[in-house]
C-alpha cells in the first residue's frame, strides 16, 4: 500500500493508537472537519482511498485511516 512506501508514514502508523486515529480531524478536502472515526461510520470506503490512493504529504491522515481499517478486519 501507499502507506508502507514511506518509512515516515510507517513510523507514524506504529505510534498511533486506535483512539488517536478515531479522533484525528481531517484538515482538508471534502471531509475537512470530520474525524476519521466519523468518516469510518459515514463512508468507510473513504478510509480505503486515504490509505491506497491519497498522494498528499499528510502521513498522520494516511496512518489514522489505516489504523481504523486494520482494526475493522
């Protein structure tokens, strides 16, 4: 996945707790102002997009989405 291509993103992912990930507020784009936890409930497919397709530099956003996706498995 895109997340694991970056060692910085991988490090962020390893340090994030589930509660941290759920509380992370999306800082830009269509879902700006929502938390990753809210997005998980409203549009879970968007989390997959943040992990696999998001090409921005926000590793916290990518990692938070991955933490929630992994927890849902």
